[in-house]
C-alpha cells in the first residue's frame, strides 16, 4: 500500500479503499491504541504517536480540526461522504 500511495499513479482514496484491515495509520490517532504496550508496529511507533498527539494539542488549528474530524463535522468528512464515494467501489 505504501508504495502505491507514494507512486502517485493512483488516487490515494482509491488505494486506501482497497485496504479493509486496521493498520498503524488508523491506530496512530487513537490514544487508546498507542497507550497499550502490546502494540508495537515498529521501533519508535509509540514515540511517533505521542509526538503527533502533543503537536496537535499545542496547535489551535490542528486541535480544532481534530475535534471536528472526531465529531464528523469537518469539511473533509463531508467531501468524502458526498463527493468521493465513487473511489470506494
């Protein structure tokens, strides 16, 4: 999946739609996942999660966007749900 995403030869939404399993990309936003000592995708994964969470918390714009994504009111969620559904065939 990573190679497909960085190649730029296919729409990222279409690429992501093909993968129906949970990956570290899902867990990186879920504090309950990276707080567990049992999950360790690679060395430094948990440190990366804590760094991202910390950076989001100190940046007003990112913190606001995160809250909007979590409650489903962010524009990106609307766009995905209303316009880009065709990529998830």
